[in-house]
């Protein structure tokens, strides 16, 4: 009955609120909170039947959410149930606990209000997270729609809470004076920096984070601020990169008279003074032409410099901390995206070999080197064909081609070494993720290319990280479009290539190659596009077979 629920809520609330702080996380109090949550929700339902506008309803649900939020944050037997209940209760901040801005008498009062306001954002955040996990498993359309509405409501409540917290935090920082405790001020700056980042105010977040990291490097939140600044600069870079595409297209339309996708120095000289000034000094590879990558680098130079600067600062200031290794990993990823592989390799050398970041960084660089080799070989073939068509002296063309292929051979060897070390390191760690599986595929391809197909077969059949095993197990690390087909193609190439190796079992290799062909047929389907792609695979394999014969 309603009276019974009322008694449970009242008595339970009294016990919880009067318990000393050191007992608040005891199992008995956690259990009592769960009892109060259920009773409060049932009581609210009873009251709603009689009068939907009864003011007690909001209070009861507010208490239920508060207790559910407390239990949901703790690792206990009740955590999952509390998270589920929190989701069912909805994410909106109850009207009785809405954050209200006001004028504060001093920094301490405002700081306390800011921290309380931030605490209030955790309930809708937990609701969003827990309901989002439930959404994929919810099949009934009505239930799914209800969950989506609750997630949307929780998102609105969370965003409103973040904005209100940011405003109060800003007010608190405006009240600081010479007597304010600098550690508390910096802790609040840390929170302010985080809030700005959450709202997508990346320039402001970067400015605050950079300031705290450099001005107060020994502050407890300095390293966190530095990481937020680094993340903000990366976001700014991505936004600027996206915004640069139409600008580059405009330059190409204006200046690229021969429509080869590049702007020659002669074409640039014929452009406007503004274009000449903007694109000056952009020919990084000194081929007397500006390609899209070089123009992009020019347009994002400010953002690139900020990323490199903050990452270098972190690695130098806190060289013995995990943040330094993470910053080096960020630099490596950034240099790879910029096409500066030599610099990426330099930064790799600064990550300790026993660092958790080392293996992943090696895999990324190894894959980038292998991709650079593939692109380089394609360009070399195109240049050879162009030279033949243009009537270039065959001796000169052959000499140039041989020199370029020697350069690419060095790149291929670096790719193999880096990938092999990274794969071994990640295998030892036991971590299997998409970065590892992509790298394993690349390394298997490298070994086929350098005529070591047996090593490729051994890797693909590895009982722990072998791609054939992971595909058979339907491992989540290989769950992406086209990856299974690439695994089967590479395995097929490896088995056929191994026929030329004396030590290999030819009969077994042929049997396994036949199995891969059958898997490819099943995977690529019977559509015209699938059949066309399958024929292309067979043609490439026939070339391999002729080469071995």
C-alpha cells in the first residue's frame, strides 16, 4: 500500500542521511538505498494514479535518482541493478535539484556551488551511458522508442547541467584574489577546462589548459590540463582540415590550368597576389608543384605547430610519466597523418620498449611505411609508363626507375622490421584489437612480397593472433567491412606463393589454397560486382603462379 511505501522511504531516508560519512559505502547502506529506490518509485506510481500533479512525486523520484546515482558509481553487487534503475527513472534533473545561478559572496562559496553543480551532471550522464548500452539489445519498437526518448531527455539534462556548471565555475574564477588558495583555483581551472572541451569550445579549452600546464606545472591538475589542451588542438586541427577542402578546391579551380590535380610554380605565378602569398613556400618535396597534401599542410600550419608544441612540452616536462608516452603516441599518429614518417620514427625511438604505448605505435608506423611503399611502387610504374609514352631515353628511364625502386626497398625493409617488432610485442601483451589485426595483415603481405611466404602462412595460422583463427572465431577485432575478404585473399596468395618453397608441403598448400578460394566465393557473393572482384583476384594469383613457375 501507499502507507507501507511511505514508511520505508521515510525511515530509510533517515537512516541513510544520518549515517556517518565513513559508513556511507557499507554494503548494508547500499542495500538500504536500493530498497528505498524501489519503494520511492512504487510510492510515486501510487500517487500518480490519484493525482499526477502531486508535488511529492518529484521529491520521491528525485531521492530515487540520487540514491541510484550513488550506488551506480560504486563497484558492488548492486551496481548493475542501480544503473538499470537509474536508466528507468530517466535522466532529467529533478526540479527540486535544478542548479540555480546566483551572486556569491566570495570564491569559496562559488567554488562549492560549482562542484555541487558538477556532481548534479553525473546522474543524467550515467543514465545516458546505461540506457545506450541497453538500446542495441531492445527489440520491441515501443520499448526502443521509449529508451531513445529517455536518452534524449538525459542528454538535454546533461548538456544543461554542463552549461550551468560552466557558468558557475566562471563566476567562481572571477572572484579569485590574492588570498585565494592557488591549488583550489587551479583545480577549478581544471574543471573549467574540461567543461569547455565537453561543449566543443576547443580554442578556450586549449588556452586554459595550456596556461595551467605551463604556468603551474606542479599543480595536481596540470597534466590533465595539458592533455585537454592537446586534445583540443587536435580537434581544432580536424575542423580546420575539414574547412580547408573547399579552399583547396577553389585554388585548384583558379590555378590548375592543366587539371593534373597540382599547382605548378608557373601556374602559381599567374595567380592573384593573395594566392601567391598564401601558397608560398608550400613545395615541401621540392618537385616544383603543390599537391593537395602540401596545400593542406600550409592551411593547417598554425594548428599543426600547436599540436607539436604541446606534445613536445608534455614529453619534456613529465618525461617519466605515462602522459609523456601518450603524447609521443599522439605525435606519432599526427606525423603519420601528415605524411612525415621519418619524424614519426624518431618519436617512436623515444617511447621505452617496455611501454604499453610502444607496440601500438610500432604497428601504426609499420602500416604507414607499408602503405607508403605500395603507393611508391604504383607511382614508379606510372612514371615508367609515362616515360615510355613520352619517348624518354630508355637507358635514362631505366636508371631513374632502378634508383626509385632501391629507395622504396629501404622503406619496405623498415616496414617489415617495425611491423614484426610491433606484432611480437602485442602478441606478448595479449591485447587483440583492430590495430593489431590490420598490422598482422600488412606484415603477412610484406612477407609474401619479399618472398617469405612460409612466414606469412605461419603468422596467418598463429593460434593466438592468426587472422584465420580470428575470422573463424568471429572475433570483434576483424568485424569491419571487407576485412574478411582481405584475409582470405592474403592467405590464398601466401599458400600459392609457398608452392615455390622446397621445405613447404605442396599438397597441403594446394589443399589450403582451395579452401581459401571456396571461402572467397562464399564471402564475395554471386552478384556481378562480387564476381568481377573475384575474377580480378584470380588474375593476380595467376600472375603469381607464372612468376613462381
